[in-house]
C-alpha cells in the first residue's frame, strides 16, 4: 500500500476529495516540532490503511497551500482532518498518536459503508426522537358513574321540592324520604313508672341530615 500523498495544488486537493471516499489529511509546517514528531506515525498508518478510491492519506503544507489551510479553518499545527465524501467529519488537533490512530480506524470503517459498520462512527452517541419509549399515559383518577350522578340529582330535586313547600324547611328535609341518612323511628318501650321527660329533657342530637355539599363529596 502506498503512503501519504503530498498535495501540490488546490486542484489536486479537490480531485483527491472528489475521487476518494475517505481522506485523512495532515496539515503541517516544516518549522513545526510536533509535526515532525508525529509524521512517522502518520506515514505508518497511511501505508497500513490506504486503499485506492476508498481511503487516502494526504499531507498539506500550510505555508505552501495556505488557501487550502484557510478554507478548512486550520489555525494550529499539526491538525488532522478526516473527510467523508468531501465533507469534514472529524478533526484532531495536536500531536496525539492514540487519538489519531483511533480516528483513522473509525474512518476505515466509514469507508466500508453501512455494511462495514460505518455511517454513524463519528456521531456522538445519543437518543434519536423516536428512541425514547413513550411515557405510559396515566389516568386522572376520576371515574364517571352514571348511577351515582342520577342518584345525586334525584336526591337534590326531592329535597329542594320538600323544603320549598314546607314551613320548617330543615325539619321537612330531615324527615323526607329523599334524605338518604334518615333513620327509621324506633318504638319506645314504656317501662313502668316512666314518663316522657321523667329523666329530664333529652340532650339535643346532631341531626342526621347532611347538606348537599356533603352528598356531592361522597
């Protein structure tokens, strides 16, 4: 396999991008110490992974090809850029051999297409819009009971009519058949010697009748 291609013109650069699936470019300068340090590592990777029309490695001298460097926003050296179908998909800044090797391995998979595991290798892992399972819908906790509603209306109308046509509305409502809490009267046993009021007045009891608000809350 061949090593990296030294770019000599903008036309050569564009031809390489348009004719190769993946291009890994090394933007360097002759006066850059880190560039010289990582150059052997870049050349070794180029010889190992270069494939015609699939994967190509290029070296771009930023001083000689300033237009190419500026169009790719290269501001520090060395800078490595990976292009897929002419578009930059990853950038590695500085002389970092492990990071460069990892990026190149991803680029090789990208050149093989979807069948080779490419396509999403440079995308940050995350959830798409459809990947999150929809939250289970929760009911409001309220249930509609027709019988309960009809019973409430029946009681309400009955108590209203009884109270409307009675002198003592409260007493009439309490003794009405529409009062669901009305208790049947019990026969009092007449013990010998006992008489109404013999043991003093009976203490007042809280009426069993409830307001309409109490009925509605049940």
